[in-house]
């Protein structure tokens, strides 16, 4: 039996939540297609670790080819963002004779090598997503200057060395594939660029649709805490929810995710008479989410930037359509809203509100099919399908052996 591993060189909790997403869920995906697989992370152990599926080891072992050889595996999917600091881990895996798939959780906008003006535009929008302030301008200026100086040495040189170790380089959306290939042409020409493949984040197979009744319901899932506001943009969400509830008296809105009490109160005050149709559920376990998604029609994303947006991917697999801002920093959402599965709108409250209302109309006249949406995206995103696709891509690339990679 083939033996694979997933690895992240960061000490996260190895509990059930870890195995519900990213490298932990991909491990389960391999198991689901009959491939022996365990996840690897640095130690020491943490409370709640799922020890049957998890290997904890001192970090130094991740940089030791002999330790990797002792596991007697065939391949590793390394969730390390292609980062320079994890080059020694990638090199050790390659030196041990494994097939290496290095996974990059990114929109693909790395720096000026992928297009200077595109990068600077993204940098401006991300730093000033909630408005221009002296702090946001200072951060933009620092990152702008670093992009044309020390970042090229600190990040791009090390990233190039890391990516040259890989048999395959995974990108999470079609647009990220093209962006990362553009950068890889600088790093190693067409040979390196050809190793970049679409490997989306996996979604649990429990996220599916099997005929549940879908109400007139809009759902959004995220982290609504101050440290995430610049990314998730809850102020925009609050305005859109209020407008939606005022426009459609039959609509129910659900917000899932951690939120401070005073912000919950602000949400409720803002929707006025619609507060009886707004549910703020807080954080819920991932395994409780399918039932809510399966009974909802539309998943709303109001983020300023995301590498992938797992919440939208899970919603699609449960037969929801998706609405999101039309921003270059949301490349996966451009993918997700294609093929009769959603729509994009300019990043303002009025446009997003109208987009959601149009999407609800599409459900009303039955031009949205939960069965079709779920089947299409489950085939692409369920963990077992992603694992199987990785093995097919590795097999197709089998002529390019790890021993031929540049050191």
C-alpha cells in the first residue's frame, strides 16, 4: 500500500478541528481513497491531539533526511506556503527520496516579480481596506519600499530555493496558478512554472447536499474579531445585512463566527425591525455547519482579501450559491461564482445587496440548482477527490524524479 504524509512545520493543535481542514483534512482524504497517511507536525504534544493520525516530532527532525527515510513513505504534501524559512524542510524531504508536493496557501500575489503594478495595487487595497489612516499609509510605504529591495533577497531568493525542491507546486485557485507560474518563470523558467498545479483546499465529504429544503436564507461564516476586521470587513457585512432584511421581509440572515458582545449589539441595533430575522450564532463546531448550509440558499463573503475562503467552498459543496466582492485579492471567489454558482459585485454595500437579491431571485425562479452546484463543487473540492487528483498529477509527472531537482 502506498504511504503518504501531510506536513505543516508549525505546531498547531492536532485535535478534531485540525483534521477538519487543510493538511489534516487532506490526510483524511488520502485515507478515504485507501492510501495510508498520517499528518506530521512539530512537537511537543498538545491536549486533544488525535494521536492515531498524527506524528509529533522535534522540529530538527523535519530538517533531517535520515528521519524522513526512517518513515519509509512515498510522498509528502508540505503545507509551508513555499516560504524561504522552510527550505531546509523541503530539502530534507527531497533528499530522503520522497515525491514532494509543496502547497502554497496564497492568492499568488507574492511580490513585484509577478507584476509590479498588480502587486502594489493589491498592497494598497489590503493595507487601506478599512480606510486610509497614518498607520495604513506607513505600512504601505514600508512594504512598497521592501518590495523593491530586501524582500527580493529575503523572500524571493529563499522561495525559489524551496520551490525548486518540489515535484509539484500546489496553488489553490486557477488565478493563483497563473500568478505563481508567472513568478516561477523568473525563478526557474518554464521548467519550474510547469510544476504549478491546481490543488484547492479540501472540503469534508460531510459538506454535501442530499435534498434538504432550502429556505430563503443568507448565511455568512467568518472570524468577526478586531484582529481580523481589515480582512473580513464586518462593517460592510453589517450594512449589507441591514439592507437585505429591509428589502425582503421573508428573508432570514445567519452570521456564524466569533464576535464580541458589543459588536453583536451593534449588529442588532443596525437592522432595526429586522432583528427577529437575524441570527448571530457565534462559533460552532465544523460538524454542525452542514445542516445550516444545506438549508440555506446563498453564502455571502464580504472580505477584502482571501487566499481561498474555505467557508464559500463548503457552502458550494452543500448546494449554496455564493456572492462576494469583485476584487483581485479574492481570486478563488472568481472561480467559485462561475458556472451558475453565484455572482460578484463591486465592493460596496449597495452593490452587494443588489447582487444577493438577484441571487435570491435566481433561486426563486429555479435557475439555481442545489444538486448541480453540490455535485460540481464536491467533485472538485471534497478531500478524497483532492487527494486522488494529487496522486494523478504526481503519476503524470513521474518522469521528473526528485533526484533531478536542483539543490
